[in-house]
C-alpha cells in the first residue's frame, strides 16, 4: 500500500530538496509498530534536515519529522495495539530513521509513548520535542534545588518552541520567568503565557568581562553560543543554567570564573535519547501543567507542502511558538 510523504532527496550536485510523493509501505524501515501518523511537530532540527544542514541525515531519499503522533495500525509488541494513540519524539527518528512527515511511520515499540488520554494527537504535537525538552529542563532546575522564591529564571529564545513552553511551565509552577526575546512584538503574548518580565537580547550582549552583577537564580537556555557565555556571568551564586540548544551557535569564549567564584552549574539537557520511563513521567507532568488554550496564539497549523518554506523560517528564528503539521491532505 502507498502512503503520502514529504520526501527529501539529494541530487548529484549535493543540493537537498523535498517534495510530496507516494511511497510504498514496503520501503518503510524495520520496526515493531506501524503508526498512522496524524500530526507531526516542527522543530529547529527539522529545519536543518530539510535544508541538508548539520550532517544529520546519513542516507537519501529521506523522510524527516523528529516528532509525530497518531494511531497504531499494526503492532508486533504487546504494549501497543491497533487503534491506540501514540507519541514519538527523538531517538534520532527523522534524522537517521524515517520520521513523521508522512501518513505512515514504522518504528521500534521502545521509542513510543502512549498518548495521554487527556491529549489529542494535535495537542501532543503542539508540545512535541519542544515541550518534552522544556519539561525536562524545568524538572532539572527543580531537582537541583532551585525554588520559586530563589529569584527569577531567565528563558532565552522565549519566542521559539522550547522557550515559549518553558515560560508557560515555569509560570504554572510559580517561578518568575524572565522571557528573553529578540522580537518585542511578542511581549504581550509572552506575558499572557505567564512571563513576569520581558527582556531583550541585549541583556546577553558581549561585555568582555569575567563576571557581571548576579541577576537570575537559574536559566533555561535554547540559544547557546556567545549569549550563553554572558548568561553564566549573571547567574546568582549556586544557580543552575540548563543548556538545550544552539540557535545562536555552539561555542563561546569560556571562563571558569563563574563556576569557581559563584558555584554555578551548567546542566545539559538531552531529550533525544531520554529513557522511556523518564519520558512517560515528563509527559504526565506536561499534561497536567500545559494548557493548549492558553498557548493557542503561539500555534501555527501547517501541511506537509508548507514545510520546505517553513524550514528557512525556523532557521532564521522567525517562527513564533510551535508549528503543527497535519500529515493527511
Ligand atoms: N537538547 C535537546 O534535546 C533539544 C530539544 C529541542 C530543541 N533543541 C534545540 O534547542 C534550540 C531551540 O529549538 P526550538 O525548536 O525551540 O527552535 P525555535 O522555535 O526556532 O526557537 C529558537 C529561538 O531562539 C531565538 N534565537 C534564534 N536565533 C538567535 C540568535 N542568533 N541569538 C539569540 N536568540 C536567537 C529566537 O527566539 P526570539 O526571537 O524570541 O529571541 C528563536 O525563536 C535549537 O537549537 C534546537 O536544536 C534541543
């Protein structure tokens, strides 16, 4: 049987391009569970895959889509049965394994998480990898002992997927989120999500100093690069910075000074290879904290054919919040 997919191909000159194709189900990769994909998420990494950047894809033709939700069609694993709602994020699906930009995906049962009963497949993709990662970062701040009364938490890239959901989750838990955005026009929306203060990117502009006045008890950082270096200089003694992404680059001029004089911690967050039990726990918590209604104005609905255009938009930092992709036409 054939299914519909956004297929990414690389030509002899090395140019990567994607188009809608009918693909035979027999071409799907190995796996225990065949899923009828209803909705896919759209992430920074999907932008890299669709434009052939970052060396994420090994073999072409490829089907991208690092997260998806849908219903089980066939299963060789006792944990999943036909008709059951499921979510997949990470495990390098959409990078080295065919992903969710299609109406069918075949994956390992171990990679799936049951769709929580209170979420629709679309809600699950509003959250997607971004929501799971934001939840893991918030959990890490809490696990390291950062409490709402300790001071404000800086969220960078607050207009993007991870940042906007992190802002909402922190506010729900009583933290004062300072939302950093390069887009002042998002101030009102971010305030409605729960941001206590909106700050511009200039708060992390290069200073050339080793330390700055301590300001934040912690941070959820999805931009990395030189702004992360400046952020570390402004974290209060004992504070925690969770490093998630690299929208502003993967390196900075590092110094041990904030670590040894203020005892701060830089904690990496990896949602991709997160063990199954931790994912199920994080999804349960997300389900209780996240309100799709409150987040509504940060959601853009798209179809598979919109994604080549949206890839450029997300890499340029122009997407607000989350894009959800309906896979059927
Ligand atoms: N570790 C993990 O498991 C994991 C999981 C998910 C995502 N990530 C990574 O996290 C990052 C964010 O992902 P996402 O899906 O949230 O992407 P996104 O929706 O594109 O959000 C990124 C945001 O970063 C800000 N930004 C972009 N370029 C910037 C620059 N040069 N300087 C400062 N800020 C900049 C923009 O927000 P404003 O316009 O509001 O400033 C942008 O909306 C990506 O690098 C992604 O690969 C990692």
